[in-house]
């Protein structure tokens, strides 16, 4: 089995607390709860895509899938260059 990759997301403190409460209510770690939610949303999206093939609109008429919005990430700060040690 291939090795798993990591996916990192940013959430504000309020959303992190909401995620924690949802996970605790199902006796899961927040990362496990989030992974399950993402995979379920992907399955719904794939089902919607399969059902919309052959139609003019790729958008389903109604969907329970969450709306995913792209948010610009801040540009990473440049890392300072290290000085070479002199011997």
C-alpha cells in the first residue's frame, strides 16, 4: 500500500473549536473527523459529476455538498540566508 501524504489546512480559532466539538461528539480526533468529512464531500461531488455528464450544466440542481471557496494564501516570508561558517 502506498504511503499516505499529509494535507494541511488553515482554520481560524473559531472554526478550529467547531471542528473540535464536532469530533469530540463522535469520539474522534479532529484530524480523523476532518478527513472523514472531506472524503464524504468528495464522494458526493463524484456522484454529482457522474450524474451531470451529458447535461449542459455541470452544476447539480440541488446538492448537500459544502461550498468550497478558494482563499488566497499569504505569500511565504523569504527564509534568511545562512552565513557559511569560517574555519
